[in-house]
């Protein structure tokens, strides 16, 4: 489901998984300076909620999770909270699912067929590994 205006505003108060590559200067989409400007409210965060890849990814998240359960035999549970690091509260995550009975999470990713080369074999784009 798309982020609410309140959730978008809340995300300005911490560095989340999707910010990590930009922090390290390894994002194709944002520079560390752009991230700093957003987090310090010098510039508003870009609203990408109406972009087709974002909408499709949001819609397919449940399907990806069901397929994971079917193929792995592992149950997953939705996480409806922001989880803050106990020692560094400026770091937080919003995970897609927890794997039931394990100390593991599931991040459901989808990508356009035009990005197939980025996901060839066992390769995963660096932004997602960093996340």
C-alpha cells in the first residue's frame, strides 16, 4: 500500500534502508547531498508514489510473498511498524515481512523486464544489497 503523507514526513527523521546507498554515495538515483537536503528539510522529498514501477511493485508485493511461502514452505508475517535501531535511533527500517519461526526477513522486490540484465544469475543490484 502506498505511503501516507504522515509516513513520508516521518521518514525524514531517520535514515532508512532505501537511503543507505545514497549515504554511501553508491545510489544511481540520489547523491549524498540530495539525501542530506531532504533529511534537513532544505528540499522536499521527491514524490514517486504515482510512478508506474512503484505502483506495480506495491501491488505485486503480496503476490511475491505468497509465492515465497508456496515455494519455500516458510510462513511470513506482515510488519506494520517502523523498527528503530536500539543504539542508533536515527537508523530505522520498514521491512516487508518477517519469516515465521526464524530470525529472518523477506524483502519482496520486483523489477521491469527491461532491468533483467541487472538481475542476471545471482547478481543483485548494489542498491538492494546495501539496503
